[in-house]
C-alpha cells in the first residue's frame, strides 16, 4: 500500500538526513544485509522483520528518500512477482521529498522509481518477514512431562521448531537466493540445584533433581527472534542427607534415665558402649529409609516416624553408617557418615584398671563408696577407672575381710555397679576399719580381633578408715 503523507518533525528530519546515501531504508527492521547480487546500479538492501509472536500480525514499513532531500519528486512503487520475474506497479504515486509503505505483511520485494523532470533513480529492496516456533513435544495438556519420559536415573526432553525459510530473488535471473540463519538453543530451570540440560532439541538429563522443576527451552536465531516453551517435571527422585553424627553424653538423663554415668565417665574418651544421634531431616522427597549402622544392625523406617535416630554401638571401632532413602516411586539415594567409639585401655589390656587403696565411708561425701573411678575434684569419689570407660562388658567382684569373710559382691555390668558402701553384705552393719581384699574373677571387655581385651582374675587390697 502507498503511504501518502508528509513526515515532519526533528526526529524524522534527522532520520532522513542520515539515510540520504542509502535512498531506501526500513528503520523498524530487526536486521539488514546486502543482497548478494550486483544490479549494476548500486547495492540492494534486504531488511528482516521479526514477528513479535509466532504467526502474530506484523506491519513492516519501508521508506525511500530523494537524492537531494528536496521536494517535488515523484515516487512510484512496484512489487516483485516471481511468477514472471518482473515488478508490477502499485496503483498511485506520491510526490514530495520521500515516500513509504507501512502495511507490508508478507515477505516480498519492492522497487521504487524516483523522478523529477529529466532526473530519475530506481532502487530495490527486499522485505523478509521472519518467524519461529518452539514446542516441547513430550508434555501433556497441563505442561507436565509425560509418563514414560522419566525414570530414576534420567529424564528426556523432546522438542521441535517450526522455522520459516528466508529468501529473496535475483530480479535479473529470477534465481532464488537463500538467506543464512542460525539458531542458539538453551535450556534453563527454575531450580538452582538442578543442572541445565545439554543444548539440543532432544536432550537427556542425568541425575534428575529431587525437587519439582520447570525446564524452559529458548531458541534464538541470527536475527534476534526468540521463542520459548516450558515443561514441568514432577520429581520422583529422593535426596539422602545425614548430618554429622552427634555423640550423646553419658550424662544425658533422657537417653540414660535413672543412671549416674555422667559422674563416672569422661565423654572425651568416646568409649564403647556409646550412643550416637543421626539427623536425617535434611533428606528430600522420601517415603521410607534404611540405615545400615555398620555393626550388623539395620533400621528400616517410614518418614512418618522420626527423622532423628539414636543408635547404640556396643563395641569400639570406626563404623560406616549408610543411609538409603526411597521415594514413593522407588527411586533411591544413599549417603554415608562415620561414627567412632574408642577403647580406653591404652597400650595394654586393663592397663588403667585399679581400685583405690583408701576407703573412708564416714558420710563426709568423700570416698564414701568404694567405686572404680579416679579421684575427680568435687565428685566425692575415687575416679581411677570409670572416668576412662574401658568398654567392660561385665564384672564379677568380691570383697573379703582379713578373716576371709565375704563382705560384698557384685556381678553384672560395670556401669550398673554402684560400688561398696562399707556395709556388710548390704545390711545395716558397718564393716570395721582395717585391711580388705578384693578379687575380680571376671573382668572382660569386648573381645574381638581388633580389641582382644580380657582378664579372668585380678586381686588387690585397700584400707578402710572411718575417721
């Protein structure tokens, strides 16, 4: 269509002045290039206009200006027809310093003849309407990735494009001239913990994310047109997470109710038996989980149960604890940590084991019980043994007076023994001052290949004073 109006104003004047050398121009074009044929009378321009959206309406515009910028020139536009390789005049003409067409909706070629008296110029231009469509093909009507395109180890993204070929014609030979174009493909996600898929229309994502994720495909061509499409991946993956194991103090009354281990044992030793706490709450998208504690014990539980697990290790050693989480779709993930319990015997079996040689059950809160623990300030006890738990399983101890009469005995866990209170055979009778003998007929720690610890008999004596 013919543009019949005179453009005024500083902006348009500057625009025309800038383009006088080209004579024909399209300021709203997305890009431009030179036609690759030589018409003999100058260089023809090719202008590319991008549709704002796929198949959206567009009105491209092209303008022509007189050589000297003066008025009085006549402009006659013609459109190219490939059927007969010739230009056909558009009815009507305009007169002035410049003229234009602003309702071009399809790719086409135009010629404008400019005349003023005996002077005449002819210019040609090609208008190419560029378009592009991108579509992810393996998603459903709700934009979700279709079933069958994902599994625990990977997911597949399939897409396709509709590309509009760009071309014009050599008006002298009628030959078609293809305009080169290139496309940049890029996938992105809304999940910062998910990796971007490889840049291809059909691509695979290994190790899919454990959180729901939108995948967005964007394709951009050489002339700046850009189209996008998205697909939603509802995850089936799970993420196993287990914090650093937390050693539970022997003085923790919640884990050791009714006990007095904190008085006798030193937490710095981390001696067996001992408990560790494992926090699994950082795990994602799990329905069940399993923990292999490395000591032969296994826990299988549901997410509806606790995600904070306490486990007691019986023996000294370094344990590899493996957590495996499972999603409702049976995808799994695993992570491992280590927990360590030590044997406090030092360099030899029962090296630090001994009873104090003085016992004063006089109700002064100092040494009132004969216990196997080394002297700890403020504890009121003898603290030779229990401050460094030697991982003893059981103890069998008997205490005799000088006449050979048994005044006290105990058999069982060393942690359960409260010591001797100075009363004869747990009666109300106080044992007199003097020398007493003890015989330990069974004192065994965990006896395994790494910690072969055990002694059958250990003897000694101590003095009982009451003042």
